[in-house]
């Protein structure tokens, strides 16, 4: 097997590559690259992820409204839209939980 390919949707096209580099010398630590500050890249990745989750939620709401008002009878499509919104929201919650765990771990470190 060559690995897992994304199905598409909420997480497609997003990368969380770190713009930070780790210095090899003593005392260099972690520094942002010269192109963009690390917080800008990180925040834009989170903003993009949140925007995609929001789009999925709005699509699902619109599909349910169309089904309820009789504008469509495609129950299968509505269920797929709702499932995609649910999965993308759960993924965002897991990312948030991992970030909170990492923040709490950093706060527990002794300096």
C-alpha cells in the first residue's frame, strides 16, 4: 500500500508545516524564518481550517433547509452534506484539543 489518500473536503489542501527552524548551535533554540513570522503562518492555517468548517456547516444547513421546504428530494445528498459537516467539525475540535493539551504541557514546564 502506498498510504492513505485524502477523500477531499474539509482537510484537503491544508498543511501545517512549521515555518520554524531549529538551530544547531548551543543557545540558538527555535526561531521564525525571515519570510513570515511563525504566528502569522500558524494563525492563517487555523483560520483556513475554521473557514472550511464554517463552509461545510453552512452547506449542510442550506441542504437541510432545501429538504425541509421541499425544494429538493435528494435525501442522500443532504445526509452526505450533514455527515461532511459533522466530520469536519469533529476534526477541528480534535485539533483544538491537541493544541490545548500542548499549551498546558508547555505551561507545566519548569524554566
